[in-house]
């Protein structure tokens, strides 16, 4: 495992002598624009191993993506190699359909301390709720980024992470729509505490998500990648291209339904992924 090989994988060629916020931000952006959030292994008959060597081989050498456990664990390793003060945290995702956070931890995120400030760095949420820059861990402060406005709120040691939603403009439809069943324009994303975690704390979750039939990752094949303007997402046979802030407070959303033949080509062209085994979307 070689940090230079990781840099080649994410197309990063700048200096990394200083473990500062600027370097962290650029590496993070390269990571999320090169490494898709994807669970295709589960839909290709492959087992996802939660150890660093397996993840490194899969993402860096085979040019695949991974879900939060894999992508953030790889990033954790890279930041440690570069001398950052980084630790893992556990998150509980928000489930809009149930209007509740999961009872069990089901997400991994990273906290990086730089010059007395803490930043949340999470390369593994994917889709439209993926931040594009490290977020300062501060309660109640709006943090605007290209994907939208992010915010943390702290209550009795529990941190709540949310995003202000924008309307979607879909050319085929005459009126903009918001695709969430919730009222208001705030999308809850997850909660977390600052209790440091170890990768072993997530082994059971990694196994559970691959065998439990009732979770979203089992029900749907997902692949999403951040672009310089927005994101690409392939969920099942549906390919979505999103362009952030296409017009004032409007994201442009273009949706295409693909055939089985087109899926393979789209994975290669848009996500730079070539699968070894047959995908069953």
C-alpha cells in the first residue's frame, strides 16, 4: 500500500508536505470526484471485506468505488499517512420514510483536528447529501457549499447533521418539484457523537448490511459520483445527472432509464468502473 498510488488513483499531484486545511480540502475533493459511492459488489455476488488491504486493492488497484465503510476507511488511512490527527466516528442515518434516525450506528465518518479546530470529513455519503469540503464542527452555523448549505446542531453531546434543500428542475416537467416527503426545506442526514471508534466496531454492520434483505443497499444497486458541477447517480436502471444551482436555488436534474446493455457502458463512461462479475441491477 502506497500513498503515491492512492494519489494517482484520485488524480492528485500537488504538494502534501503540510497537514493543513487547504491540503485536506483538495485531497478530499479529488477523492469524492474519483471514487464513486457504490454497493455494486453486493449485486455482483462479491463479498465486501472490511480490512484495509482488501479495500485498497478494490478501490485503488481495481479502480472501483465503495460504500461509506470502505471509502472513509481508505481516506482515514491516507490522512494518517500524511500526518493528520484523524479519528473515526459512528453515525445514525436519517430514514425519511420512517421520519426517524436508525437505532443502531450504520455510518462511518471522520473527524480531523487542525490547529485547535475540528472538522468533519465524510467521503462516504454519496448522492446529493455529499459535502464537497470538510465542515467545521461548530453548532448552529450555516456552512454554504456548492451542493447546498450544511449545518451541525449539538444537543447534550449528540450532533445533528442536516442540509438545506434546493428545488429540482426537471426539463420534462413544467414545475420544479422537491422529491422528499418531508415538509420544509431541511433534510436531516445523520446524528453522531464524538466517541472515537475503531474499524472493528463496524465489522458486524459490514456483515449485516450484506445479508439483511430489508436495507436499501440490498434492495437497490447504487453508484454515485460527484462531478465538478454536480453529480452522476445510477440507481437500478435509472441514471440521473444533477447540476447544482443551475438557476437561482434550482438544481437541474436529468433522468434517463437505461437498458441492461447501456448500464455497462454508463458505468465505464461516467464512473470509470469495469466490473469483473455480472451486475444484476
